[in-house]
């Protein structure tokens, strides 16, 4: 298949491109800047110059491929009030791609978590401004689009991760001199290595049925206290329970969710092989 990948030079995208090429696909990477274009070409991938703000350009790019894997998102706004604006902008992009692909039977793979029917879990899901985006993605199956939704764990870790949960926790710990957690730190964060997540996207393109929710978590849930203690050991500072105000610019510190992936593993034959979160943390220092 000829596949357009947004966020092609980013954290996950730069790992997905080689996976798709290895699987035999013709890959096109969307690139906004000269630097991004150079990074995409260095991975042996064709470049499509474009901007996520140019919705007409995105529709045109989607018309020229068999599948779109949408990974682009402004993760630099993860810990700011602008996160809602970033989610709204992403929603516009998904709708534009959906309009272009509607009625074609082509594939759209996006990131998100669909409602589960469990009120407690759905309350957590719906608290994320990106929840509406996930609902739109999964709804594309009603418009004759092979729509696949991948739940990427909140901690997707590797040396490629520069704006995620771990870099944010480490930055706050360095700045404050305390590697903190809230309460007993028993809340759980699902996790997976970037390369394992990238492999799942390639498997999804080749094997996943339309309308499916895939779970890309290699670890169902890692206690935040264990993460904080590991960071503290590496930095040589104490790990301690701190008030939530300690993390004012990081509202997700209290996130508590698990992401069981047994069904995804069975469906696609996905078998994560890269280091787990705690083992991989040393790469960040």
C-alpha cells in the first residue's frame, strides 16, 4: 500500500516509517519544515511537504494514497492550557482526512481511546480533550473507511521521547530537587517502548479489521511511585509524596488507568520485545 504518515519525523512517526518500509509498503511522510523533510528522507521515505493547518492540502494528500496513519500532535502543549486548543486542531485534521477518505474503503489509523461502556473508565477517557477525536476516528467506519484506533500508552518511552510523561517528570524533579508523586503514588501509568508501539502500527495496517480498538501497552500499569523512585535514584535526589500543586504545569500526574492488551496481542500476534519502562529509564539520564 501507499501510506501517508503524519508526524513522520516525530517520536513515534520516525519509528513507524522503517517498520512500514520493512513490511513492503510505499511510504510518504508529511513534513512541514526543511529539517523534518531532511529527517524523513534520511529514513528512505518520500516527502510530502505540507502543514496540518492546510486542511485542503491534507485532503489532497489523502486522495493520493491507500492509507493514512495520523500521528502528528503538538505534544509540547501536553502540560499547558493550550492542550485543549491542540486537541481541537487535531480534531479538525481528522475530520478533513475523514472527508477525503469517505466512501473509498481506504484505511485511516489514528490515536485514541474509544468509549468502553464502563462508566468509571469512560469518565477517565472523556476527561481527556482528545476523547472527541477518538470518537470521530472510530465513527469513520460508518462512512466506508477502514478506521482503526490505536490507544498509545501515556508513557511511550525511548531515547526518541522528548516531550512525554517521563521527560516532564525528570525536568520537574531536576528543577525542584524532589522526585515527587501524589499521595501514595499508587496510581498506574500504562507503558510501552516506542519501537514496540511502532511495530503495532505496522501490524495494524496489514491485519486489523475496521472499527477495532487496539491497545499498544506492553505494561498494563506501572505505579507512579516506582517511576519517581527510579528517577530519584538516577538524579541522586529524594523521592517523596508532594502536594499536587508541585506539578502545576503537569496535570496528568494523577492519571490512574490500566490498559490491558491481551486481545490486541492475540488479534495481531503482537509480542513486545523491547525494555520495559523502569529498565529503559536510564536512557533519559
